[in-house]
C-alpha cells in the first residue's frame, strides 16, 4: 500500500498524486500519515480510489469527491465532503460545521457528532451522523437524506425543500417551514438501507421524519414573518 507522509510530502504533491491515481481508474489504495490538521486533504478525487487518512484534518477534507472512498481516522474541520458528487466519506471522529454542504450524491458517514449547519443546501447527498448535530442543520436542503441517531439543535431544516430528515433523538426546535411528517413504509425502507450502509446500530422505527410544509415555495403575505 503506497503511503504519503505529510510530515515530508507537501500537500500539493499529496493531492496531485491522489488525483492522478484516481483518474487512472487503477482502484489503488493509499494511506496518508501525519496529516496534523492540514486543510484540503484528498480533494477533487475522480475515480475508484481508496484513501485512509491516519489522523485529523482541517478545512475542506474530501471536497468535491467523486467515486472515491475516503476514511479519516480522526476528526475533520469545517466543510468536510463539501460539494461531494458520489463515493463515500467516513469520519471516525467528529465533524465541524457545514459538513456535506451542497453535496449532490454519495454517502457522508460521520461516526461522532457534527456541528452547526450540517447538510446546508444539500442537493442529493446522503448524510448519516451517529451522534448529535448542531443548529441550522439542513438549512435550505433541497434533496437527499440526513439521518441523525442523536439529537438535533435549533432551527432544524429551516427553509428546506424536498430533503428528508430522520432524527432518532430530540429536536430542540424546527426552522421555518419544517414540520414533522408521517413515517410511511417507503421511508422505513429508505432509512433501513441508509442505516445498513453506514453500519449504524439503530432501528428505523425509532426515528421521526421531518420535511417541508411547502408554504414558502412562493411568496405569500400570510407567511411573511416566516421568510
């Protein structure tokens, strides 16, 4: 297994090496050691690559990921897996704010907690958080699924569109136009699949589903205070 030691290899060289390997479609396996909280590690990978980061990372780890599998054996700073297109990103520790922002596909699997604005403006990504999430999570979420095994902070799902939110614990408050919705059989099936893929020890029947009340799609003077 090729190893890239960030104590001796510059960040640019690390990313170029990974991007070239991903582009070659070689299904290669890489290990990154001594990340020491560096920013923008393993970004822009477009191919069947498997990368394990042995430690915690800073801002924007695994951004714009496509097809690759990236595992961080530590915690990740703000913006992990931002604008992810496909593949899988696994964070063994905690994730800072706006994890999975604007993600369009793939699975972001956070084994610890996530901070504020988790899944902001998500556009098709699936996010599973095994712990708790912070305030304003799924703000303006458009499409995809956010699964939380723990609790959610204030203003969950504020101004969201058609994303599905599943929370097992308590929700401190719901954002504008976010309401609790019925868990129908198709939602149980979707949630069971996500829990299985994420290796989460939970039953779908333990969760509540939240989604858009669809009152803010078009301006209505009766709802002016909610905008």
